[in-house]
C-alpha cells in the first residue's frame, strides 16, 4: 500500500492581484506568520431549486453550486501586508506610525496554499475576494483574519469556469 502524504500541519499562503482575464497572479507575496491550526478551506452548500406539487410533494430538485471559503489568521500582520492590501499607507524607513484608511480590500486577488509536506496537494485559486478582519488581545497581540471567498473564473481564454486548481508540492517547506 502506498504511503499517504498529508497536506496538514504547517503551510504557506501567498497572494497577488488577479491577472487579466481571471488569470492567476503573475507574482505572489507571502501573507506572513500564520497562527497554528487557523487555516481552513470550507464549502457551503448552494441553494436548491425545487418543483413542489400540490400538497407539498417535491417532484423535482436541482442543487446549485455553493461557495468555497479559505480562512487563516495572521500573527502580527506586517505594515507591508496592510499596504499591499490597500488598507493603509506604506511605512517608510524610520517611520513609527501607519494610518489605516479602510478595512475593505478592493479588487480580485489570487491565493496559493502550499502545504509543508513534499507531494501533498495544495491549491491555487486565481480569483477571490478578501475580507480583512483585524483583532487584538492581551493574550495574542495583533492578529488579522483573512477570509478568501473563492470565485469561479469566467474567462474561457484562460481555461476559465473553474474554482481552483490542485497541485502537488515539489519540495518540503
């Protein structure tokens, strides 16, 4: 029996602006230090179309695609990440303040999740929206939850009409 290679434990998450025609970002940036066991990819069921006959009897049903959400928590998000996401100004050398102007991340973003184990399956989603949720506590310091809503690509010219691609990691992290 072949050994199972698991995509668990440590991972690296990278982001970049979605390219033209819903293409995967040309360059990616590491989001930073990830809180242990905070990264998840979950699916939610879509609506169901139903034909209901008199008396409430369901005579036909068709499920619709739901949504996919990738979520992770970043420990002490960097000023560079905040600037990259367009939430605040970049911090120059010697500067000790950063002005946060919004918590709304604009545009579409690509995301790549690479698991630490060589041969494990990772994902690349070329088109997502990002929600940035800042947090702070005495116990954990500054954190930010990044929530990626994965969108289906639409551009047929770039092998469109898919959610994400799976890939096997070439080398261990």
